[in-house]
C-alpha cells in the first residue's frame, strides 16, 4: 500500500463524460494503470481539454520508463522468461513502489526486457507515438545506453535503432526527439566511462544527442566523482543535465552545479530547503525539471500538497513540468500539467506560460523554439477568443 494522498488519477472516465461522484476517500498511490484516463478531477474539465490540445515540450522523460503496458506486453511476449507481468491489473500492482530503491529494482526488470536492436527501435518509436498523442512537439528523452550495451546489444545497432525511430517519429508524428545519455551512477565509474565514450566518440555519437545526464539513486553516489566524464561531454558540445536533489538534500544540487556544471537540474526537489540555492537557481536561470507525480510514487515527497513547486515558482525559478517515467507512475504529461495547474493555481494563460518555460529551457535551436512558442500563443488565443 502506498501513502494516503490526493491521488491525481481519481477517475477513469473520458473528460467529456459526467464526473464520477467523489466519495472523499483518499486513495493509496498505485502506479501503472495505463488504460486509465488520467484527469485530476479538482481541475475544471475545460482546463483539461485546454491542456490536452496545448502544444508542449517535455524535457525529463526516461526511455525505458516510458514503456506503456502495451509496449511492455509486446516485449514480454517476445521474451517470455521475464518476471514482468503483462496483465494491466497485475502491472499496476507491480508498479507500486515502497521506496526509491524498490522503484529502481522494478525499473531494471523492465530494462531486462529490452534485448535486441529491434526492441530498442520499437520502444523508441512507440514512446514517440504516445508523446505525439499528447501534443508534445519536442521531447528530450533520457536514454541509458550503458544498460543496453552491458546486456549485449551492439553499440552501433543501438545507435542506429534510436536514430531510425527518431527520424520515423518526426516524419510520421511531427514530434521532434532529442537524446540525453545518462550515467546510471550506482553502476559505478565503469558506467560513467562507457556513457562518456558512447556520447563523445564521433563514430558512434548519434545525431540527436544533445545532453549528458546522471540518474539512479543519489544516496551513496556522490556527484563530484563524475566531473571528468561531464567535462568530456561538455567539451564535446553536450549540455549538462544531471538528476540532483531528488532523494538527497540541497548539497547534491550545489554539487551538480559546481562539479558537473549543470544547466538544468533533474527534479531538484530538495532545493526548497536552501533559500540561497533557490536564489542562485533563479538568478542563473537554471531551470528545474519538476516531475510532481514521480516524487510521490517514489516517496521522495509525501503528498502532492507538500510538493515544493510553489516555492520554486515564488522564488522566480524557471519551472518546467515533466512526467519522468509516466506509465510506471500512472501518469502522463497532460496529467502533470493538470496537477501543476492545481498546485500553482493556474488558468489557461498560466498553463501556456508553463509550457513556454519548457520551450525556453530546452536545447532546441532558436527558430525551433520560436515556432513552438508561437504555436502555444496561437492555440491559447484561439481558445480564449470569445
Ligand atoms: N526518477 C528517477 N530518478 C533517477 N533515475 C531514474 C529515474 N527514473 C528513471 N531513472 C533511470 O534509472 C536508471 C538507474 C539505473 C541504475 O541505477 C543501474 C544500477 C546498476 C546497474 C544498472 C544496469 O543497467 O545494469 C543500472 C538511471 O540511469 C535513470 O535513467
Ligand atoms: Zn528522471
């Protein structure tokens, strides 16, 4: 059983259907019911409809962590020895986490389902399809190539698979994908070396790669040791976007800024404990990649109402809204925007500004940024027109 909290997924009704009567009962957090229609019932229905059509950019979403039950079922059918359940109900239970370490164990069991370049291509292409359905025009997908190469996937075939899916997705869905290669820090410096090599070797480095990250548990995995690998990636023209302050305190965020030269911070949740850090992030326009439901699902934050997103906004920090590992956390990007609308008390214009924050903080080129920002403005003006 998860903690009692205001479950953002309180209904599975289509947004046009009458609301299900609310009982006032607080539901435990339960991940992974991907067939649910995800809507926060405390957000007005027309705001959900506005969010559903709003052009968006997603800056923090994991490749394997985006595998929908349909993709998981297909991969599990290809590899029937896996322990990952395929039935959606059983999968929802499987995606209910006792703590962050448990989440990583489950995550790695899904990683184990990806064994061939064709699995990689299928996953990437289907993830793009799911993003396109939510009007995501641009996404930076965090990929952990070390996890695949150490499991025996040929590195060239891996790169070819993600690039092939990227090009197909852009041509067919109009969604532009870019990659962040992240070090799975707990796997040690061997994984850092391998990730840096794959990201910086001109013969391997994929065209879509824009940034370099660091993920996994933070406890017992100090950030400074990864400095040489980030230095190499930055020298090769990549942006620095480590996770920090998700499961440890603000000192980890400082370390990410000082040693890894972070340009954005993945989560950064504990920054709220340090007013000087909040001021620094605001002054230097270091955006936070906030993933509210993820923080509840991994128990990094106790309840949504206790999430520090409001403090970030008040401090003048560029807040971006992201979904992290959406099917595993029983959410999607649209639902995260609805959660943000409630926590930050936003109307349509506020939501449009939030969507534009992600565009601003993205690593898309300036004409690309201008195009999506304009699309957001046109959509919003049309929506609000009498
Ligand atoms: N909320 C999150 N916060 C942080 N990270 C998150 C989050 N969501 C997803 N991740 C991903 O989890 C991976 C973790 C993988 C890992 O620790 C590991 C350890 C030992 C061996 C291996 C292996 O592959 O053999 C892998 C990270 O690289 C990251 O991309
Ligand atoms: Zn993440």
